[in-house]
């Protein structure tokens, strides 16, 4: 987006942790130095902080989100639903992935929703929002990452209100995973002091981010402002930050630079402060590198009181930082005995009037995020709209491996993948070996191997050499399902003490992306999106924002998903996997196989690409995300909301006038996969906003099978070839097509290069679209 960004206010909050349920109750306990950490007999007798009497996860998140809106004084019915969006950070979703799919595989009654984003789907349905929706699984920075995404959505005008939060629950596998690394303290943790380990915790936390104009118009109280954020990776180690804290240092400098502030304006830092020696050392060194003046700001950690709440900690600590600004009260660091090497506000809260504060988060895989919050809105800096080019791509699929072989295979008659089964990452392993450093290969699970290989192909295809300002955004629907199964089976059959410390880190999606940063030496932003099959295009939009903000010169966007036998059986139970070839836009169900796959594209600032004389494959012209469930379980998708995403992407691609492109003929690369509920909703959305008789329609799932989040990026790779003059992939027409489909599927040759529209949707109601065009188009 161009122009001056809107100021982003925090107008509502909600907290629930081991210290209690309700923002003010938790805040008072934190300021008093109270702790919820205690021995948990059901979690291997470790010290942890549990939520009191927590209901089922999706209900808990729904109550928390609606509670934050209530605190903000917002009646969702009084706002345009398309102006209200959701961003959530979590690594556990609504329940354990393996448990969910195993129940489905056994044909037990389970909802037809993916657990990684069920909580966000349910919250969206409850508030009636139709705006952007995204779920982040970036390890321990997941909800801080979500705050950054929500900030961009409001600042750029894609939403007026974003409900953003984090949620995490504990189970024995999570505890066993941390225990395998010897990182759990045998006593209540003491960050920055004893630094002998961490305590885990559960929490749910939400903030309402709202444009200042909207907040002022309705007379709302503004508790703080989000002024900017910095997102980085350190490419150092999968489970340990560099001792000098270089990744966090870069994140803090990036966040302050985005906000137009100098380090000496910061009056308080809410630290990550886990209590592990490696983390505390790195964080303190990062602080020393950023705050070099005579009066460095105090910092503190809430984790000795609420535990390390993993994916929820970024949102929880952003709420605590906002309360510190609101009340002029710095939260303490409990258990800070002795003489810590920094002012960590030991014991109880301290009075201090602070204008600007930072909230820092660090995750496995080398991811770091720093949020800047202030009492005042500051002066947003105008940023020109940057043209964005695609300069490389990589493909891992059962159809072919590599961009050019994949495109060549698409031009042949589609085979429908593996008609009577499914392909897992193991089946593709032989084609990946040449793209992965042998020293990392034994540590990677299937998802990691496909991710690293696809990223390496895209990197090589783009001719990149220096990764200092190159980031990575991973998209995945099922996440590290193979590792989740392995760890759960180990706990059940052998006991939690037998979990492998080598393979356990792969349970975190940020680790999957982290291996790619190690392989390629990437120092730019790292994020992981897990919003079902729409994840690939949501990740693409997030990458575009990061480049336009100046946080990176280029970002590798990778979408990858593995398939296990348990997952395949569950998909069959849902009617999303079956025998025979996939037949998109068929009136009768013909879903074909669900298959492992990955696709990666390099998105780069066009100016940067041209300066290094890179070959450009095409240009990103428009992007949009919308949400909204269908009317019932039998019709889970909403054609109107899907159409909204398509329209907004088309409008963004035509800055000369909204709607100018809607009547222009484009090639549509659809999400259809032989599931009538999906295909019919998409066809209705397409026909409602694309009126040109020259519009052509195809769906690569007819050739690849259903590749979950990778499907949309496989479509994007094909679309870049098509808009550059290549042929449309051949799609076998179903014998009984949906009404109105045949005219689009039978459209003739394009007669030259033209724009392409890529479409995606997640079961449960999230829709994404991207418009790409030939090289040279754009602002």
C-alpha cells in the first residue's frame, strides 16, 4: 500500500493465565510478585503454571477474544464485518494434531475442521468478522508475529479492527520435548539471575488493534499504540540463539527504525527471559548492543510468574507492556535474587512513567520478534508502494521435482497423481538429496526435507548469493505431522523419557523454517503461517508487507505439507481423499489423492532484483485475504466472502480505479480439487466477480492431487509461467461438470501474455487470492 500508514491503537485487552482469569486480576497478581508456578503431577511432576479450570480450547479462545472486544467497547454488529479481522498465534491449535487425526481415522465423530486454525475459525464465526484472518505457528514468537501481521493490516487499511492474540495449552509430549533438552528448571525459574532452566505455562491473551481514527470517532479509550515491529532470523542454531544476541539485536533495531525512534527513547523492555542460560546470555548481550547510552532502560520477565507460555507469550507480554504504559507501573521479575547484571525490577512492580517500551520474543529456529509500543501514536512514516517481482521458484511434488520439470509435466495430459493411494515425503526422498546439506539431512523430518529442498531450488533459480537481507515465510496446513505422530507414539509406547532430543525440535514449525535459514544463511525475517490450505497465499501477502516495510530485500515463501497414513485415513473420513484421479469442478465427488508436496517462490523488491540483474518471472500485482464460514457444516465455505477476496486482489492490481480489472479476461488458477462443497463455492465466487467471456479456468490439483497448503503455490508457479506467455495447464474436464463450469474450462488460447488470478480457501472459512502479471507490470 502507498501513502502514510494509519496509527494503530490498542483499545481492548484480555488475559487468562495460571494467575487467574481476567486482565485486571492477572495484572494485579503480576505487580504483586505472585507466581502460579507449581508442581504438576500430571505433567511428569515438573514446575509449571496451568490455566484454572480451562474449558475446551476453541471455547476458551472464543470467550477471550469476545472479552477483549467487550473491553474495547466494540459491538461487532455496529461495524462493517469486512473491516474486522483475526490474527492468532499458537503452536498447539485446539487439540493435539495426532489425536485429532487419529480420532478421525477411526471414524469417530469429529468436526471437519483442521485443529491448527479451529480456534480462529470459531472465534471468527462468533464475532461475524469477514476481514483478514491468519494463524501463526512461529514457535515462541507466534503471537508476537500475529501482532505484527495485525498491525500491518490496520496500518495499511486492509482492516479497521484486528482481534489479535495467542493461546497455548500443555500436554505431556510438550513437557517431554523440553525435558529432552535438559531445559526445564527443577525449581521455580529465575531469569537473569540463577538462569538454570525454564518453567512452562498455559495462557490465552488478546489485544484489540484499531485504527486511531475509528477509536477516536467512537470515543474509545486508547491504552497504548503499536508503533512498529522487527522480525528476524539469526541462522545460528536450531535451539540456541547466538551468544551475542545478534538476531534479537537486529529485531530491536528494526522495530525502532520502523517506528522512527532512537534507542534512548525506550523507557522499559519486557524481555523474553525464559531462564535458560543460552537465552538469558544472548538477550542481555543484545540489550547491551542496543542500549549503549548512560541510562539503559530496565527490563523484566513475567515467566517466573506465569510460566513460559510458548506461542501465547508474545501476546501476553504485549498486554503486560500495554498495562505498564497505561498505569506507569513496571512489572517485576520474580526470583531475581542476588545481583542480576541488569536492572530487572526485582520483587514487585515499580512506579515509572514510560513513553515507549519494547516487548521481545525469541523462538527455536532462530526467529526473533520485537514490538514497539507507546503511550502516543507517534508520526507514521510514509512508505512508497514498491513493485515486487518473482525471481525464482522450486517445486517438490509427485508429478515432478524442480520448476521446469514441473511445468513440463503440467503441459501433458494430467494423470491425477497417485490414483489409488497417497505420496508421503518419504516417497519423494530420493529426489531431494541433491538439494540438502548432508549434515542437516539426518535431523530433518519429511516436512523439513521438502521445505529445505524447495527453498534451495528457489534460491538457486533466483541466483541469490547473499542471504543477509533475505527472509523466509513458511506456510503449512498440517504442520510437522510426521514428528507429532512419532513423538506421541514414543510417549505412549515407551514413555516420555525416550523422546529423541535430536528430532524433538521438529515439532515446532519455526524450526522447519530455521533449517532453511541455516542451509542458505538467511538473516532476514522468519515466520510460519498455519491457516489451512490458504496458508501459502497468506504467507505471500505477509512476505510482501515485510519487503515493503524495508525489513527484507527478498523473502522465500515456502508452502509444504507431508502426509501420513493417519492423516490420509482422516481425509478419507472427511471425503477429502479417495481412489481414482482428482476431477476439479465435478458435480459428483472425485477428490483423488492427498499428496505430500512443497513449492517455493522468491519474492523480491523489483528495484533490488534489477540492480543485481536477476531474471524476473513475473510481478505481484494484488493480494487479499477474507474470512467467513458458510451457513452450515454441510456448506462450510462462503462464496460471498471468497468473492470478496478475489475482488479485492483484482482491485489492488488496478491502482487506476477499483474494479477496473474485474471485467478484464484473466486466467484463474483455482483451488478446486473434486470436493463439491469447495469447487461449487469457488465457482460461484469466480462467476460473481469475473464477467469477461475470455476468462479461463484451471486447477493444478487435477495433475498433482491435493497438496494442502502447497497447492496454491504450485498454482502460482504455473500462473507465473502462463502470464509470461506459457500455456495454461491442461485440466481433464469432468464428465459431469458443475453448472457453468464448462464454458470456463473450455476457453480457447489466450493469444499472448496476460494476468493470472490464484485462488485458495481453507476449510472453516479463510480465503486468499493473488494477482500476478508479466514482468514490468506494477507501480
